[in-house]
C-alpha cells in the first residue's frame, strides 16, 4: 500500500505531505486545507466561482474583488470553450471564385448558394464584388 498525505489522502513520494501541500508550506500559506480537484469542467469552475462570489464578504474589499475577478475569468473561459464562437464570416480564397460562381448558378440565387455553402449572403455578395472586378 502506498503512503498518502496526512491531510488529503493523495499519494506522496516522500515525507508526510503531498506535492500540493508541500508547495503551500513552502509559500507560507495555510497547509491544513483541502486542495481543489484538478480535473474540473469549465461549467464546474464557473459554478464554483459563482457560489464563491455569492458567499464573498462585501465588507472585505480584497476578497470581494478577488471573487468578482475569478467569476469574470471563469465566465470568459466557459464562453471560449463551450459557447458558439463569433467573429467575422469565413473568407473564400481567390482561387475558389469559379466554384462559388458555379454554386450560385446551380442554386439559382445568392440566398440558396449561401445556405448550401454555409456562409452569409453578405459574405457571398462581398466575395463576388471583390473577385468579379
């Protein structure tokens, strides 16, 4: 049986503390606290940050600001990893001009061609105007 940490029951290499608690001890932080789980989804991180923000003491400005910052970062991380990505519509390279025109002629309209190519109508209008001249 392998040795475990005296605080959190994680496996240890030597001594009586795991690597996380040894690092806290080196930094002079409180050692007898439970460490967070390493593999959390962005939603779990966001939910934990929201609960921490809700429980934050409004009288302690530093703790409140830290909780608000953590919530903002967790929300951005969640949006980046799970939400739909925004930005500009895709651009077609100039060498695809003939294929795009063929798709428009085959579909019969810009709207139908845009739906088939999975781009916006304005993207096709800009592309045809840019490459057509």
